[in-house]
């Protein structure tokens, strides 16, 4: 075709340069947008610390690996024999040597660069391990076997193991490279006559083998300490961590002996530099392999078979005790207070129990797991808004000045409901949700304030919202459901609301990244694969792009060393909506503490992709709720607060990332009132307590008192029952406390084994204290109670009537409340379908002492289960005064005393009914006494009044 013209060559060169620059910009865009985002949230130090740590590890270990391999290739080439033997093998190799000769330097550089890049990339992923090692602080606790601080196992040992692994990789790659080079240049021969290896090659390879064996000696020594954090399958304890009898009495001495043998073997390999023979090193290596089989494998098996198995319980008891103590301390359950509890109660104390039941708990009849469709139907207001499938439970001050359990959810944006979908609407016009909707947790079925019997009793509602939460910034730019990016603050206005209806607004917050400049626009156009960002006229001065908008995403990004709780919850604080995110510090290096898998342990019947716990280190054996984080729902501001001031893992990360976590005393009082004990931490602890509530090693070994978390009786998928937030009184307490509760059943049995509650109120002095009520009688468990409730005749009638109206029944949370030595079960029952396509609270099921009832209201159900009759309205025997008037009239009598008594009776009756609605049983008792006194006065006045009936015909 001929040589291309100069113009064509210039054009091709220009296109090539542009292509290279375009590829470089694509790779750079991701880095640049990450930097801009971290700077926008004011956590740029996290980005830079992580980046420089990765770069440093990449450079150091990449260079070390490249130097090790390159040095050994160069040395093998330098030690090549001057003349190769004339043989067919060498003649064939000559062709390769001649082919490589002109490019030896480039081959050397290429090989070393390749292994260096791979090693550096691998090392950079260990940035957490490095930062924990270099910043580690002591735990102040020593392991019972070696007397080493726990920090050695949590922070030091992982780094030493990484270094050891890197050393093994360097030794193996160097050995392979040296062998190939020696073979290529005649230092090693396979088929040629004479010696198989030159003296130089022998010395070189023996040193590399000696280095490898020396590393093996170090590995044997570290393996001794590794026994304290080793996991194994132990039938008495399941997933066991730490030394057992065979470890302490067989593996530990075996590792020490093998260490000594490996050191001797390494010395023999190094000695070949002078002796130039493989005989002794090969003998030593064979001895090491044989010892590893006999001492490291066969001997422990013999000890296990003939010493441990015949008397396993006695042999293992001291080690089981160490495991129990370490596990309870590592998971924060060592201070759990356990006490025996009968569980049946005294059925003769019905009146007293009815009185106690009135104040035993704030019975949350509004199930946050069921009523989301009711929020959606009654408060969605627009199709492009949505509520989460599971709402949150919090506490807000009621009109009486006392905290009340409240169900709350944010009205977040749902772009799938936008009437007309296009790029402008999706990312510019519809940018935020609007308002927090809240309802009383202790709803009453007969409350008709909302227009529908059984609907949630909203304390904050409307668009914009109004109610008990006061004035606050209602726009929700950051939320659990807000996953798309939005571009705000520029020429294009956003849809918004005022009392008079729809208006437009423009974002005034400081969050997001500025898109005014063309460079940033180009970077985001590449990063988001959206070219319109580069040239759209809707973007101009003041435009900012908001992304990473879910609370979990933002906290995970600014604190990548934390594990995030599955349930972020909103709180209205100081005129703002704040997302509260619980975060955990974890390690899997706590000696003797058994491990748990967070993803499995925290799963229950409510777990979905939104609420799942995703951990950097899913297998852990130490966990602390060390950080409380908040994310502002309007401007996305992230604040991290130190919650556990004693946690050494958090202290380590605070040294690594200074000035990122605020002090605990900086938490505002209004925010503190909404902080609570986290669900996922509680679920991890309850799972461990199924076995580790037992502290006696013999009883632990037999497993005779093991528990299990029961399945959710209201679901059919066999998933675990979720824990429930509930204000209640535990036995011996005088006031209700906001608590997180759960039940246990004996392993393999449906009856109730124990009840667990933790003080969940962050303002309480006893916050985090765990109480366990161990049931000493045979008491019905949740599934049995549910089954018995289903068998009540009224339930069958209710279900039949519902199906006749094309409706279905939904069982709400089965709440368990300790009461007078027994357990009171309360369950709201909802109807769904028919005229209302959302759940309405219709009935309340209650059970105590094996007696289930099914009534129209909580008061009726409590009266029925304890056999206490409710108050009846005053007698009304006078017929209507006018035809068609069915209003009850007082008896016709001229006695002023009788009229006053009847008026007082009516007033007392109304006061009693009002007290019933408020569950104020003290006021209800007083009203009943007043009613009785008024009726007695009315009876006396009527008998004394002129013209009173004599009881005789015509009298």
C-alpha cells in the first residue's frame, strides 16, 4: 500500500495520543470523583490516609518482591558456568539463550515488574491490617495460656502472618526463578552427563531453601499462639475457638519441637555454602517432614483417642471454662444478670394482676412491621412517595409530658412513581422526600379520630406535616430508599410543597459536589456513564450533585473500618431529621472466644437486603457498639460519636484516623433521648446466650440447658422471631423502661425457656444491662401460645366473617411481658382487604396462665383474661320523651338530690371511659368509686322522693 503520507501519520499519531489521554481520564475520573465526594463531606483525611497507606504498601512490598525475584535471577545468571557441556539438552537450550540474549535486561525488568505489581496489589489490600498493627493499643486483658495481651492476637498476629505469607511467596517465586535461570544457563542439568548442578547453583539454591525452611520455623512458632484463636469443631460447643486438652498437651509441644527441628534443618541448608553437598540438608528436611507427620499429626491423634475420649468431660472442663469466660467477655454478655422465674403466676390474684397489667408495659398494639401499608395509603399523598416496609419504633414526648412509644417513618422519594419518567424529572425535578409521619404505638381500636376504626392514631401527619413533632426541616434528600443521584441548586428548580400546595424550591445545603466547572462535569459524566451531565443546560452556576445518599452508604464510606447495623432509624432532633446509625467495631482475633457469622446471626423474619448486616469481617469473635453515627436527612452531614469509651479497637482506629470521631459528651441531649440499644448487637448476644448463659463447664459440655431462638409464630417461613422494642417493667422495677426484648425456648422444645430484656434507653443509668429470666416451670412458648390463640372459637368466627368480606387476617407482634410471676402475651390482630386495602387493627388477643382471649380492645381482653368485669353505664330506664327520640333520659323525679346524684353518676362514668382510653387505671379506679357512691345516693334519694314508686301495681 506504500508509506502513508505525513499528514496521515500526523493524524494517526494525534488520534493515538487522544485515545491514550481518554483512557487515562477514564481511569482518573473514578479517583477524582471519590476525592471530591470525601472533601464535600469533610472526611478527606479518611480518603488520604487510606490512599497513602495503600500506595505505601504497594510500593514497599511490590519493590521488595521485585527486588527478591530480580536479585535471584541476576545472581543465577551471574553464577552460570563459563562453558556448557556439549549435549543435546544444552544444544537445544542454546537456541533459547541466543534468542533471549539481546533482550535480557528487558526480560528481567518485565518479570520483576509483573511479580512486583501482583505482590504490591495484594499487599495494598492489607491496609486495615497494617493500620491496626501500627496503631494498636493494649486491651489490658491477657490470654490464659500464654499470658499475652489480647492486642497481640487482634492487632499483631494478623500482620505477622501477612509478613510470613509474603516471605513464603517471595521464597517460592525466587526459588522458581533461580531454578529456571540456572537450568537455562547450564547451572542445572537434567540429562547431561556429569554433575547435575554446579557448586554455585548448589550454594544459591540451598540458601533459598534454607530461607524457606527458616520461615517454616517461624510459622511453627507463630502457630503456637495461633492455637488460642484457632477454630475447630467440638461436639460439646459447636464452633469452638481456643485450645483444648489435645492442643495444650500435644499440638503445643509438637509445634515447639518442630520449630527446633526446622531451625536445625535451615542451618544445614545454609551450611552447604561451605560443604557443597546436599546430603545433610536432605536428611534434615526428611527428618522435618517425618516429624511433622509423627509429632504434628499422629501423636495428637493418639492423645485424643486414648487420653481424651475415655474421660473427655474431665479433660476438657478447664478449657471449656476458659472458652466460656472469654466468649462472654468478648460479646459483652459477662455482666448479664440471670435469675430464676416461675413463669406461671398465681391465678388466684386476678384483681391484683389486672391492676398490675395496666402499668406493666406500654403495650405496642401498632406493629411497625405490619402498618407500613396503612402509612402508605393514608399518608403517601403522592404516588412518587413511599415508606419503608418496616417502620421504626422510637420515643417522643406526648401531650402529658411523658415519653410515649411511637411508630415513625419518613415519606421518601420513589422515582418509580414519577408520572412522567425522563432524565430531568428523575434527577432534577423530583429530588427529595417530604416529612416524618408518626403514630402512637399504643393505639386503641375504637379511636376514630383518623376517620377509620383501627387505623394508626397519627401524631404527625399531612403534607407538609403537622402535629406533635413541632417545626422542623421536612425535606428528605438522604434516606434509606434514596439510591439515585440528584443534581440540585442550579437553574432547574425542584418540586416542593407548602400549605397551599405544590411550589418549587432550590437546595440550600452545602453537601454534594459542585458541577459548575467543566472538568468536574466531565469527570462525573464518565464516572456515572451519563454524557448529558457534560452538556445539559439544566446544569449551571450553583449546581451540585448528590449521591451516596443512604445513611449506611455514607457512614460506611467515611468510616470503612466500622460494621454497620442493618437498621438506620430517623429521629426529629433540634428542628432536623437525623438518621441514627449504630456502628460496631469487631475483630476475629480474641483468644478463646467462639466465633459467630454476623450475616447469619442477625437474620430474622424481618431481614431483607435493606436490613442485612454486611461486614468487612463477617466471622467475628468480638463486637462492641462503639460508635453512634448520625446523617442529616437534608444536607447529608455525617457525625460519628464515640459511644464505648473503653473499646481498644475503637481507640486503635481513632489513632489511625484522628479527628474523625467526636467525643461522647458532644452528643446533644435531644439526640441522646432518641439513641437506643441496637437490634443487631442484641441479636448477636441472644444467639450466644443460647449456649453461653451456662457458666458451669460440666453443664455446658452436656448441653442439657441449651436454648434456641424460637421461630416467629406469625410467619410460616421458619425464620427467627425478631426482638421487639417495648417500654415495660421487669420484675422488681417500679417504672417502665424502654427495652429490647426476646424469648428463648429449650433446644428442640416449644415451651418457654427464658425471657431476655436489655435496657435500651440511652439516658438510663442501666443502659445496656441485660436481664435473663430463666423459667423454672413448664410454660407455653410463643408458638404454643399462637396455636392456642388460633383455636379460640371467637377467632374462627372472626376469620370466617373476614373471608366473607374478601379480607385476610394479619397477626401482629406477639409481645411477651413478665407479670406477677407469669407471662402476659399480647398480640394485635389486623384485618386486611375488603373496603380498605391496608391493615386495620380490629382485635386484641391476650393470654395469661394458659388462658387465651380474643376481644375488641385491650381493656376488654385484659378484663376477660383476668376475669374482672368492666364498668357498666348507669341505668337508663326512662322511655324517650318524644316519638322517635331514642336518647336515654334520666328517671323522671322531682327530687333535687336525685338529679344531682344522677348527674354525678354520669360524670363519673364519662371520667371512667376517658381513663380507659388513656389506660390510666388509677383514674379509672377513682372514677368507679365515684360512680358507685353516686348510684348509692341516687337509689337513696329515689326511695325518699315524693311520689316514689312503691313497687306495687298502680303504686
